[in-house]
């Protein structure tokens, strides 16, 4: 029996934020795409990730007609709180950036909205495929091979271009010969233990708390569900963390100011994530273009991950539009360099927020004082607070 061969213009590997946003953008430009995804729809819609959207991401979702539920259920904050040394400091993001806000709307809710809208538009998303591999990237007929079921026949999707949106562990980055890519990496000696609990909000905005026992973050999901994080050993076993231990640690790290208390509720989800910064340069090999976590990872402290994935595919969609409409390849040729300029700035900001807010065993007394001076500076200088705010709500596109 021969291999089933199909054709599309852009083959997209991965139905995360990068792949789904790209499919929507291409559809609006009249460019056909097919997404292949190794996980099931239930898995991608249930994966708990972070939840902060930059202002332009919110504006883009609305402009694309994808923002209705976000506008109803999202949380729109004018700033964040930095808490350390038994004091709280409000960073007035909207005031410092000409009205840009912090939107809290979980990544898997964005995914649900994008999948539903794409399928309603007649979009082609193939969930639960196995054995995905990329071929012919050097030529002008690249293809994606995969199986719909683990022991089903191999199928081939021939494309003009392939977008590798398959996350850090996907096959796309590995399809670029190792000698042609440079990878930059920093592994942090700590992770985050994240919980979801049924409780009312303890505060009207996010609190980033730096404490001698380690960092802690208070975030939200809905009037009934809260999201909280505690800095922990990245290799720790979640079984070592009873609910009582988690609450004790959260109270200690967050309840450091007079008159503020943390509201508790039953914990229904908990897990530990490791933290790394990672960049792959180049993001392009022949007709393959990487986007999102396939090419770069940021630690969650700067709340940049999803936004950076969307920024990549915005650049890619524009380049593909110029190619199909005007036969121009300059956008595609410049894709990696253009995307990497924004990525490195987001890497810098995420590293900066992470370094400023976390304590480590390895930290020298000198480094500790520098960190304290940074916190003092950013909460006492309008210029420093403006720089933080500008990065947090999202840098302008150039
Ligand atoms: C979250 O709500 O999950 C969240 C918020 C802010 C961050 C990271 C995660 O910096």
C-alpha cells in the first residue's frame, strides 16, 4: 500500500500558541495550512501553563475576532505589586506606559478559544499523531511525515514551507543540523511549585514576593480559582509537599506586610517546573522556520512565554504574506534575525526579573546586596520602574 500524500502551503508542526496563532493569521491572509499535533485536543486544552498576556497580544486577539471570552473572563490589572523587606511597592504599569494593562487569562483558555475558532473556520488540525518527522528542508518541496495512529500507515504532507511550532522537546529544532545552529542556555538552580486552589482572590493584582526563604507569586484565574507559586528545588518530588506545607510556606513568604492576609482554599492541582533560559540561533533552515518554545525558553518570572511565541509567528506570517502575494523572499530571509532581536530582549528581561526576585544558596553576600539594591532602585526610581513596566506590558514592534 502506498503512502497517502497530501499537499498544503504551510505545514505546521504543533498546536500550541505559536502553531494556532500562525494558522489563524495565514487563514486571514488566504494561505492554506495544516497543523499536526502529537497530543490530543483534551491534552493541549488541559495543560496548565502561565497566564499573562501583553497588551498587544490582547489587541491582536481582539482584532482577529478571537478575544470575546478573554474580554469577559480575563482579569485586567493596571499594575503589579513587588513585595520585599516587609513592604509592598505598586508598579503602576498603565500609568508608566500610557495606559497599557496586564491581562491575566490562562494559556489553555487561549488554546481552547483558538482551537474552537479554527475548527469553526474549517481549519485542519490533526491531533494525536505519532512519529512526526521532517524531510527535504533544503529543497523547495519539504514534507512532514506522521502516522495518525501508532501502528497506522505513514502519511506525507507536502508543503511549500514548514513552521516548527512543536515546543522545546519537539522534532523541528533537531531537524536543523547541529553544526548550523548555536544554542545558548542558562539553567537556574531553582524551580517553581505551582498550585491551583478554590479560593477567593487575596489581592486585586499579582504580587511578586522576594523573601529570605525564596520567591513566591500570587496570581489569579477566576473569582473562585487562584494560582500561586513557590520557589523550590527543581529536583524536589511534589510528594514532599503536603497541602499544609505549601500553605505554611506561602503564608511565610507573602504575609509580610501589616494588614494583608492570604486566603486559603482546597488545592486541586500542583506540580513543579524547572526554569531555564534558552535560545536557538538560527531559527531558520531552508524551508523550515522555528517559532515559540521550539526556538527559545524563558523562565516564567517575566510572564513572556506565550507572547514571545505570538510575536514570532506575527513576523513569520508577514514574511509568508509578502512571499505569496508579491513573490518577495526578503522577509523570510530576515525572519530569524528579526525574531531574535525581540527574543533576546525578552530573554534579558526574564533573566533580570528572575535574578532580582530569587534567592539561591550559591549567592555570595556581594550578589545579595546587588539584588537588594536592584529592588530598591526599581521601586524608588520612576525611570527604572518605567523600564520594568515597558518590558512587562510588551515592547513595541520595530
Ligand atoms: C500565572 O498566572 O500563571 C503567572 C503570572 C505571572 C507570571 C508567571 C505566571 O510571571
